[in-house]
C-alpha cells in the first residue's frame, strides 16, 4: 500500500487536541470548505445515532464533492481502533465503502510539554490497484494522489491549529 504522512505541532495541550478530534464537529471544522463535506449519518457501536464521542466501532457515512465538481462521492468509515495513554493518543478509521480500494487513516497525538504533535498517516490503495496489469498504472498515479493529499492535509492541519491555538 502507498502511504502519506503529515506532522504538525499545535500550541495546545494533548487533552484539548484529543477532545477536538474525538467529535464529529472536529472532523467538520478541520475539513477544507472546498471538499464540500456532508456528514450523512453517524452510528455508534451500540447503535446510537449521532454519538457525542467517536468511539471504536462508530460508523460514519460521509459524502464529498471536491471543488463542487462532479457527482458527490460517498464514503463510509469505521473507527477500528481508539487508544489514550499517558502522553499519547490515537485512533484509526478505515474506509469500508468509498472511492479507494483501501484506506486506513491513523491519527496520532503526542504530548510535547503544553504542545501536541499531530501525525496523520494514510495507507491507501488507489481504485483498480488490485486488478491484474493495473499495478504499474497505480505506481504512476500515486505521486499525483500524494499531491492531492498534501493540499488537503496541509489545510486540515492549518484549520486545526487555527481552531485550537
């Protein structure tokens, strides 16, 4: 799988950054406007609709329409792991339906005094990457997808900093 990673230091304590990322409001606030994100539904692990905290087992049905071009792309993610330790925290969401063959996004947070290091790491497979003979095409396309990720995650990290600092 190809990977993309971005790190940012936020002038806010780990508890604040973790709380921000634990709620759907954090996702909405940190998503660039040009993605045209729409949260269609959230289902908690116990079947509760719109839970306050995005716990392990929470399913998010989303749609995006980047730059308002083309049809909306529907995306369903599942929170597959969520941990909070002494001085660090993380959660992982995996796409279970959507435009990629595979998408695993790990959000990691590390205390650095009164600041927090935020690391986003995405492991992904582009559409068609599992089709025989298409592998070379995805090898060529991966650098272009990384450029798209860079713009999106740079903006996400800036929005997060602006909200929390």
